[in-house]
C-alpha cells in the first residue's frame, strides 16, 4: 500500500498566522472588562494580561523544542505519544478529536453566526444554518489543500489586526483618561488569580500550529520561529488594546460595560461607524480563528489513524491524491461539530475539557526535561528552549495554576473532564486487540 504524504505547502507566514489566528478570536475585544472587574485596579489588570502573556510565551518556547525534535503531524497528541507511550498519547488525541476540537469549532461557528445575524438584521432562526454553512465553506477550502487554508489564515490574520491597530493607534492618540492606578468597583470577588485565568483562556490556541507540522516547509526551523513571533505579537496586541481602551474610557465604565467596552470605545473614537467596524473586525477575527481550527484539528485523528488507534483508521488515514489533504479526518471532525451545534452546548464542552487539555500541556512541558535527559548533550543545530530550565518551569507553574484553580472552583467540571477522557480507554484497548488479531500495522494510503 502506498505511503500517504501530506504536501508541505505552509511557510513561516502561514504558520505564524495560524498561531495568531487561533489565539486572537473574540477574547481580545470581550475580556478587558472581565479582567479589570476581577482586579479592581487598572495597573493590576494590565499586570494580569502581562503575566498571562509571559506564561503563554514560556509555554510556546518550551513546546517549540518538542516541535523541533518531533516535527510530525499531530501536535500535542504526537508529543505525548512519543514521550510517554501509546496510552497517554491516545487519551490526549481522543479528547481533542471527539470532544474538544469539534466543540470549539461548533462554538466559534455559532458565535460568528450570532454576530452575522445581528449585523444584517436577519431572523435568529438562521443562526444554526449560517454557522453550518460557514463551517462547511471553510471545510471545503481546507479540503482543497493546506496552502488554501493557509492563505485564508494569513489574509484573515492581517484583516483582524486592522481594527485592533486602529483602536490602539487612535486610542493612545486621542484618549486622555487615567491608565495606571485607576480604581474600579465590581460585583465580582476581587481575585488576581481569576484575572490571570481569564487572560490565559484568551491566550489559548497557539499550540495548534504543531498539528500541521507535516505540511510545513522545514518544520524544525519554522515551528519555533512561528510560535515565538506569533505569541509576541499576540501579547503586545492584548496589552496595547487594553491600554488604549483605558485611555478612552474611565476604569469604572470599562467594568460597567463589560463585554461592550471595546465596541463603546470604538464608537467614541470613530462615531457610529466605529461600532460597525469593530463588529466586522470581530467577525473576521472569529472567522480566521475558525479556519485555523478546521485547518489544524483534523490532523490529530489523521495522525492517530496512521497508527491504527481509532475505529475506521483505514479511512481516517487516507490522503487525497488530488489535494493531498486528509479528507475523511476533516469531515469527521466537522460532522461532530455540526452535531454539537444541534444537540449540546459546545461552550460547556470546551469548558469541561479545558482542565484535561492543561493536564496534557503540563506533561508536554515535562517532556522537554525527559527528552534532554535521554538524548545527547549536542543540539545538532536544533532549536533549544532558552534559559533552560527556567522557561519550562514557568510554563509548568502557569498551567498548574489553571489546574489547581479549576479543581478548587469548578470541581465537577474537573471530575467530568477526566471521566470524558478515560471513556476512550475501552476503545483504545479494543482497537489494540483488534490490530493484534488481524496482524494490522499502522497504515496510511492515498485515495
């Protein structure tokens, strides 16, 4: 059987766009009031955004070493499997493929359609169908080839940065409100940890670029650069847009407006047109983030199927001879996403699984220590995380912060998250037994 290969069409710009596009969704516009409300002080709020950025950059720099050492399709799933073995690798891939990935795609699709319906004054009953059509359109683009999905990602990333830059530039120029040490009262309990937690959720998504390593040109060099550059741009964008909003609106107003603070600031800066510009910017931002997820996530079940770890692996591992894309894996993820739009609350699913995702993040950070211990001291010209071991330790502590807070404040979510993950074990054992009985070896084919 002919070995399947994914075409290496993605360069540095596309890879960096995936990092930026998957991270910057709606959070940059909707979270400023939430974070400020949790701190009650503008200086502390900005510090929370900075701490979140530092933790995220430390995580990215750490994962970049794994990406350089294991430049294979599958991202987090592949890193876990190659470091800790098939069982933990499968659980990571299972949770991402069946629950987390389709849940996120469904949630983004529905949120995009909600804004679209409101902007064009369409009936609310259209929301689900617009969400489905949007997801199917981007699915079609990504089936035609990774280079097309990468092109959409690059264009939408550039487009989504425009409203952010406009608010930053004109907000810093025209605003005159107090930025530092301004006090704001909130009905929420003051908590710096809750504020950092909110920023970390806004920063999440950067790791997805590792899922398309098999389609990157020179992934060992491209991935570390894309992750580092992308996260630096994201962190700077988050910090400066918060400063700009605080220059335009008093701190208490930002808290009172909550999720509407950014749009109100845009209205003040640009008049009635400002609110519309920002709404379009948010839609483009979500559209780009959605494209990045559809481009990246299907590579996880594809990588699992190459190892014959899933039911129907022979189909999920197939690559189109015409477009060089894993069509069945893409359609599988999208099918689950559409079902979630009809039968469940995708936001709830993603919240539940965030706990487990960060457990696997911590394992991946520890993997750097394990790989260094098991390999020669020579780097062979490969990327190595700077300031080792400080940077990996910061990444571990940051992710542990999320785990501990979720376990304490949302214990039911944490328990249910683990249960949803371990449910995959019987499937893994059954598939392993089936492979042994049939004498199957991991396969992948071109269709």
